[in-house]
């Protein structure tokens, strides 16, 4: 039986592979952060392609994503996600 966190992780992985999402989560330091991110290859600029397999988590419950606003790779804990939605116009 999958936990709610595992179900959310799978849903986020699927959506991030197809779209740019606005993800709102709580950072380790307690700050709230909004990030427009994806893992969709055609949304990642040349020179920023992932090195290695991004589907393999660095740590359990952590997703690696490309932040489209700062053009860099970031990560967040699935259990810290407060909301997510499709970024409009992308």
C-alpha cells in the first residue's frame, strides 16, 4: 500500500515531466517558497540538461527539478509541498 507522500511524489513526477508547475513548499529554514519548475526536456535550456538520471532521487522523498525562473537545478521535499498548479501560458 502506497503512502500519501508516495502518491503525491508519483503525481508530481508525472506532471513535472509534462508541464511547468508552480510549486509552493516550505524550505528547510521554515520560509515559504514558490517555484516554477519542470523536468520536461524541451523546457530546459541547452547547457542545463541534467547530468545523470534525475528520476533517481538523491534522498527518499526529495524531487530534483529545473527552476525555470533562475535557470538552475533545485530540489524540494515532497512532504513540504503545500500546493501545486500548472503554470498558465506555458
